[in-house]
C-alpha cells in the first residue's frame, strides 16, 4: 500500500512508468489558507515584566477548570477526572483568542477567574468582547502576582482583526487531547466545557486498569 506520504518513483514504477504526464501535482492556490482553520496557536499568560496588549477576536470568554498534574497543565475532566481522583486541586481559567495589532500575532490568552471581571463587564456592556482592546499587567511585576486588566473599545477603522480562533480546539491541541475525543463543533456560545471521550483519552494516556488507573509520569513541560 502506498500512503499519501510515500514518494512514488514514477520512472521506475511498474504501472506508472508508461503513463503520460505527471503522476503527482502540488496543490497550488491563489489564496493563503484561512488561518482560522488551523489550530496550533500559542498560549500566552500575562508576563511579569511588561503589559500584554491585544485586541480580543472572540465574542466571549470561555473557560474551564484545570489541574497542574503529571508535570503539565491538563483540563479537569470531572466527573471522571483522574487528577481529581488523586486529590489534585483545580483552578478555573478563562481563554480568549486575541490579536496583537503591532505584531499581527493571533494567539490564545489565558487569565485567572479573579482577573476576568473587567472583561465580563465589557461583554455585558457591549454585547461582545470582539473588538475589545485590553492591557493585562502585573503591577507587582512578579510571576503569578495579581493581574489587572484595563479595557476599552479598539479603533477598528484602523485595525482589521481576523476571525476568532476556535479556542476549545486550539486549547485541546495544547493540552494534547486526542482530536477524536472531542465533540465538534465547539461553538463559543454552546456549552463552554470540553466533553471528551474518556475511553479514547485513557487509551492515549496509557492508563490501564492493572495500574490502578494511574498515569505514567509525563515529562512534557507545562505549555506556558
Ligand atoms: Zn479534575
């Protein structure tokens, strides 16, 4: 069987060597692929030494509880959560898709439940967070210190912002959750929770009943 990734030597191939014309073509196009259909994006948290300034491209906050477990951040999968079963504490985090008007980077922004209040107020006032310019900073300039977020409407006559990223899908990739374990589509205004298939996830994490459901030590770093 030839997989799509295998190069075929047409000149020496028993059935292709006498065929006319090229046997494979590059897929040329006149437009760049829609970046919103790609999901591998960086996750940024508020740095200690400088503000993070960006324009929100998603309509709303979306968040979930996470654990720091096995050496990395993983989403809480309660009521069937191996981290909860081991008594690991969880924290709720909000995730947004945001655009840096200076660098044109489109990425994911994570913030704590405590810091998210100005964003909730903005959403309630304007009906959406899309187009909200924010500046997130840590006044004490220390890692993990309190975050302050200042908000105002961005001037969208000067900056064209891209379509929102699929935050749940992008976070699922960062968390290394198997794609097939996720129910799609993950619309922002649907239930803001991840609904994984635990059988698939446990298989992927190599959790078997004969090791009491314990996960093998994970050496992959925290995505931050
Ligand atoms: Zn949990």
